[in-house]
C-alpha cells in the first residue's frame, strides 16, 4: 500500500512578485556595496606607506598580512555577489524563495569588510 504523492503547493502570485522584487533590490544593494568595498580595497594599499625602518610590534607594517586581507576581501566580495546572483536565478527557476541568497551574500560581504578592515587597522604603524 503506497499513498499518492502530495500535490505541489500553490504559490501565491503576490508573494512571488514581492519575493522577486525584494531579491532584485537586495542584489542592487549588494552590487553597490561591492563597488564601495572595491573602493576601500584601493585605500588599504596605502596603509603601510608611513612605515619606516625599525622593528614594529605585532602585525604593524606587515605588508604580507595587509595583502592577504586586501585580496581576501576582494575575492570574498566578488564571489559572494556572484553566488547570490546565481543562486537567486536558480531559485527563481526552481520556483522557491529567492531573497535568502542575496541577503546572505550581503551579510557575508559586510562581515568580510569588517574583518579585513580590522586586520588592515592592525598593520597601521602607531
């Protein structure tokens, strides 16, 4: 005895439209945030320009750490945006909620920015 499969849930058209519009707005915000982050990445390169000769404590004037933070931030920002965009498209095709992936991408981009800014701040000479 097997039971018949459940019919697929009907989606309410108004919620589908709101979901897609919210996804597009969040993706536009993610794109804008990504462009702002890329502007800050260019500024990170000048943080160690004030370093002179002499030993510094901790991570101060460590260009390797600053480069890793800069390229890491750049990579995470670009990958997060494109994963959010791609998964939003996939979820639209699957007829599922789409706003979750772009929202997650924005959260990852913000977290990566603050982490990279903290690491870059550690490399600035006192």
